[in-house]
């Protein structure tokens, strides 16, 4: 970091009253270990600010720059963690306003480090754009000011202004409930018991809690090979329980700007909380490919990566009291951070379909079309097809069935037969996933998906 136009003495510091409020909040926070961690971070951040003010601030002073870098980064991290811990406290906004007011009064130049404190806090404020009109002098924007402003606008375009939460809307091909889901019998039973029954019959919650100590599931993780129906059954769950399905748009949540991914995760959950409150009934919050946000922190060294996972963990914890049932899905269970896994009370391995379930898929699809009914009624041929399709995922089986229908059409519009499936397998380019690549170490021959 290049520091210019610095002064020997700091002209302002953190908001003392806000600091006292934070200490009181942390003192009353139920998670004492987390509160102590934030308290220590806050105390050290204040000490660093004092150290910066007392260190000779010559332009070539590497030690001064070290202290300043450490202070700015820690202050930004503190603002983020306090914001996600106390979402009603508006810590970053209040601290930013205090620093900005004091900065304007101090008469410091625009490229001073005091201004950098405000810039670092802006990553966690409600409004990230810093207006050039705040400066006391009415000069035109410098190149540096314009760069800061443009970056802030781009940050908004890069995530905040995009839709982070999408409400699922069923299509013609969407399931209308569990009856449309082939297989997954144990999973459908558990989802019915743990979620659907409680939502449709709230009185059952009290009865089951009093008699068995059972509560509504607040976290659910599905994992296993791709194409086996993880997203499909969650769509069916929302229709079965008649509750909204909120889908976190991971492509919009990610950002190459520092701290923006963490802030987007936080904003997405806040949006989900407001939606649930407005609707007045439980909502499902679905995060597909959750491993892209909740990766194992031991594999990363960047502060932003570590903070991103921390934000996700805290957001999932906060969702438990906001009428939100958090659901995650991943093909890469082994890449998830252990703490992320522990946030989900129930975890289900959605496996490749067995031969019996492949036969059920064949019957379901073939019997619904005129040229496939004859094949759907032949138990002998269905057994042959089940052997041919063994090892393919649910989605691959469906694709192969559709391509087989095209092959039959090319044969002078003949009935669909085994020969068409043989041709479809050759031309559809579907691959059999290696089950071991998606199976945790403790999973052996146990299956809970398509049994």
C-alpha cells in the first residue's frame, strides 16, 4: 500500500459511545466464546489505531505502513463480523458516519490514511458509494476519486443490485409433489415427518416435542453424484409443503471485489428473512452447490475466503430463529468445511438409482407416450433395459429415454424398443459417474436415495 500526505498525529478515532454499546451487546450475547473473540478483536483494533497515530508517518516508513495495513484490514473484518452478528445494530453504518464526519472536520487531504479508514468501512455499510460532495472543497473529482466511485458502483452492479434470492416458480416439467418423485422413499418419508407434517399441522410440533423432544428440522444437506435428483426433490418438497422455495443465486453472490462475496451472502439471508416475515409462514432457503461458498477453510489462506465461510456459518445460525429452513446440496461433500456440515441437522446421501428404480423411471416415462406403452408393459424387456442403464444417474436415464424415442421416430415412426436404447446410449454421450468420487469415507454400501 502506498501512503502519501500522512500526518504524525491522528485527528480522530473510533466512536467511544458506539464502542461502549458494542461491549454491552457482546457481554449479553449468548455465545460467550464468539463474544469474547469479537471483544478481543475490537480491543486489539483500538490498540492498533493508537499505534498508527503514534508511529512516525514518513512516506518511506515500512513499519508505519505495516501497522496501517493491519489496522485497516482488522477494522474491516471487525465491521463485517459485528454486522452479521448484530444485524439490527448497524455498527458499520454508524462507525462509518462517525469517521466520515470527523474526517471532514479534520481538514485532512483526500489521499490521507484517515480517508482510507472510511473506505475500508464502506464495504459493510448499507450504501457503498462514497459521494464526492462530502468533501469540503468543491473541486472536480480527481482520477483517484473517480476510481473509488466507479469501483463502488461496480460493486453494486457486481452483486448488491442483482437479485440474490429468486423465488422458485414451477414449470410444466416441475414436480407437483412427492408423488412425481420416483424412488427416494426413505428421504421422502423423512422430509414428510421432519418438515411437511409440522408445517401443515403446527399442533404436531408441540405434541412431538413434549413426548419425544422432537422439533422442526432447521437444516438439511443433500449430497451425492450429480443428476440424481437433489434439486428435483427440494422443488417437490416446496409444493408438497405448500411453502415458498427461495433459491440463493450463487452466480450473483460471488464477486471478485474484496469483502463483496461476504456482504452478498449476508444481504441474501437478510432478504430471505424479510420475505419469510412478509409471507408469515416458513420458507425454504435452498443453496445448490453450497461447496462454492462453504469450502474447507484449511485449504485456503486468504482472509476474504475465511471470512466468507464465517459469514455463511453465522447467517445459517441466524436463520434458525427467522422461520427459515436452510437446505444445501452438493456433489462435493468432502470439500465442505466441517463447521458447515455441522450446521445441518440432517444429511442425506442421494445415490445413483438402483435397477428397480430405473425400471420405475422407464415405466413412468414410457407409459405416458403412445409409442412407448408396449415396451412399458414388457417386464422382460424392462429388466434388460435396467441392466443396460445401471450406473447412470437419474437425469442421464431420462435423457437416454428421450433420445431413444427420437431413434424410434427415425425408424419409420416405429414403437420404441431395445434397439433404440442401444443406439441412444451410443449417441447421447451420457457418462456413468464414479460413485466413489462422491461418497464420503464413512459411506460404504449404504444408500438413502434411489434404493
